[in-house]
C-alpha cells in the first residue's frame, strides 16, 4: 500500500496538486486568522469591560463626593439660619431696649452708647 502512494501522487497532475496544496495552506491560514481574530475580540471585550468598570468606579466616587458636599452645604445652611435668627433676636432685643428706655427718636442713639 505504501508503495502505491507515490504512484497515486504521480498520477495527479502537478497543477491540481499545487491547487490542492494552496487551498490547504489558505484554509489553514484562514483558520489560524479566525482563531487570532476571536482571541483579539475576547481581549477587546475584556478591556472594554475593564474601562466601563473603571468609569463606573469614578462615577461612584464623584457621586459620593457630591453627597458629602451636599451634607456640608446643608450644615452650613443650618448654621447660617441660626446666625440669621440670632441677629434678628439681637435686633429685636435692641429695639425693645430702645423703646423701653423712652428714646423718642430712632436716630438718637447717644444715650445708649451705640454707634451712629
């Protein structure tokens, strides 16, 4: 049988054998290229998932920062409201003392020692 192999090979024209060899080589190259393309596609998908995950982490950090900033602003607003209420209470107290002391004119602050 092994002896018959060269005879079969010699009976096939060289051009046909060349075509078969080229076809086989092209098929193997195409299969290898497809494997490389699939591997490259998986790598791209992995990198895209990593990029998206990183961007989501950045967004979460920014959201947390904004929440912290909002809490700080709310505290500052509450302090400003307290200061405003205190100033209003001081003004009311001052006006009550002025009226209680019997000052007849609003601009007459000399008896209270207040700046004019």
